[in-house]
C-alpha cells in the first residue's frame, strides 16, 4: 500500500513532505501558520473521535518551529514530532 501511495505522489509531482504540508497549508501560500497548524491538529483528532487539550497544538507548533520564524516549512511540518526531554 505504501508503494502505491508513494508512486501516486511521484506521478503527481509531490514529495511526501509536500503532501503532508499541503494538508496543513489551508490558504496555499506555502507557509503553515500557527492557526493553520492548530486547526489541522484539531481536525485530525476530531476525525479519530478524540479531543485536543487546550495548549497542546500550540506547544506542538512551537516545538516544530525549529528556526522560530513563526511559520512551519514543509520540512518542519513533515519532520517526526519532537520528543519530550526526560
């Protein structure tokens, strides 16, 4: 199944990172704002029948915004979620 999905992405000219970022970039401007990220995180959990606790999506955004520019690049969106320090 993964091969089929990746094959389709290649045919469409999308990398996996672009495909992931596209789901978050609601206005298609090439940047993912904190609001777009939080809205998408909430939507994903709603589809799973779960609820996002207040502040969680914002903290996830901040953790992914490696360069602290206030936006997420497609690489930052697609990167594995940062793990909490123990």
